[in-house]
């Protein structure tokens, strides 16, 4: 019974589990989905395995367990032991039978695969085939051990199709797009202090700018974006919002290509929406995406977007004319010129089906089915 969804019960507690609330797309997904459940009258609880919160959180129950305290254990028993710790904590502090228990990202999935709590769903946020090519620990055996006979939600049709080709014997598999809290985004976009501060520091932003929001990691492929930008003939600066291990490499590349004065690194910003709404356009250069939250957020703000045509995500949100082939620096450079000169030509509508309560309802329907 532990790997099957139970018949709908009257417990209003929903548990969303993630390693931490450090800045990132999956972390924003958890917070936004929690708000969706709250709007439907449920009691969302977010359980983190590390006490790190980069976002402002209000009116949602936060719980912290220390996975770090168990790292001394051999990995083959650590996750089993910590699953028991997790189950005991939930039963003692939240509920015996959550309406839903939602697991997010690999570190947490490995633990909750051993959880005995009912109504588990594992959310797959990226295309596993691409993740496997970057992370050697994601072996076929490891993936089968965690996800076989589990209930899976993929964040896009592309992620779903990719998952089907890798993991067999799935209890259930459905695709549900990520939630986008348009009301919150529009309200947050009016807080212009961060923009005014940046303009004071970088007056070049007054003439308009292009923006990229995302961690400096291999998946986001900032290097190709910087190369494409350097080859373009536009004068508008490129604002890079985020942090990560590859930031220094990107700064070095800007220096090599002579665009240090036009590419602005502003670090992580928990409220990037004032920066997005005032941009001429957003650009993504990712090698792969699961969904592409920042694309949908930009569309909610009425900001045009161009993106690489990953195997999943962007093509489910944008028309073909807004997409370029992954790795095609020349085409991306040309598209940067086009969107800078005529941003209105790249405008796309926002899908109201992405609103948090609509997405939360789809998760509950997955449970009921």
C-alpha cells in the first residue's frame, strides 16, 4: 500500500519535500504549489532536509530536518535510516496520512523511496536522459531503484516522454505543468528598489536591457549565451541574474570577448520580477529544461522570450519562431538582434491553466484517480 495512492481521505495536510529552499526553479515550484493548495483549503507543509531559505515565506508551515547529521553513515543505509527519521517526524508533528506527499529532486527522492507514508508522488523536474549525461551517479540501476513502482508527475510532456524511455514498471505517470502565481508576480514586480539600485550602479541599463535568470551551471549554458551576445551587433546590455559554480568562468569569458562593460552580473535576487518586467526581453540558452519556469513567469509579466529549443519545456510554452536550436550560437546571436529590434514580434500569451490553484487541483485529481 505504501507505493500506491490511497483513496481520497479527509486529511487536509499536504507535505512538499525538498532538500532546501536555496534559490532555484524547483524551490520556487514548491513554494508556488504550496500556495495553490492553500487556496483550495488545504494545509501545506514544506519539509526541508537543510535549513537554508533564500525566499520570503509567509503563512506556510516550514519544517527542517538535518540530513547532514547522517552523512557519516554509508550511503546504502543512510537513506533508509533517514526515511525512518522523516516518517517519524511527519507522524509526530504533522499527520499519519497526508492527503499528498510530494517529493522533489534526486537527493530527496532517494530518501522518500523508502518512506512508508501513503500518497507519495515524485516530481521529475528535468529530462533524465540529459541529467544522466552530466551526473554519473544517475545510473540506470539507481534510477530504477528509486522510481520503479512509484507514482510520478513530470513537469512537461517532454519530461514525461523522456522518463518513459528510461524507467520501467511505473505505477502511474502523468504530466502537469508547473504552477505560476501571476498575482504574486505582478505585485512583486512593482517593488522597484532593486532596479533603481542596479541602475544607479549600472547607468547603461537605462537604455533598456536583455535578461537571463538562472543558476550558473552547465544546464543553463551561459557560455553560449555570452558568445552569441558578443557576436550580436546590439548595444543593449545583458543582465545575468543568478549565482553558481560557473559564474567565474562566465566572467572570464566576458573579459576574453571584450563585453565586460555590457554584461552585468547582479547575483541571486529572491525577487527578480522588477528586473524581468522592465527588460526588453528575456533569453534562455539552456541545453535542457524540464519546464522553464522563468519563461512562464516572463509571459505572465508580458515580457517577450526567446529560448533554445530544448527537448522539453520551452516548445510547450513558446511558438516555434521564438526558438533556436541548442548549441547554434550564430542563430541565437541573430535572434538576439531580432528581439532587441522588434520585441513585440516575439510576444506570447500566458496560459491561465498554469495558475497555482488550477495546477494544485490537477495534483489532487492525480490522487483521486
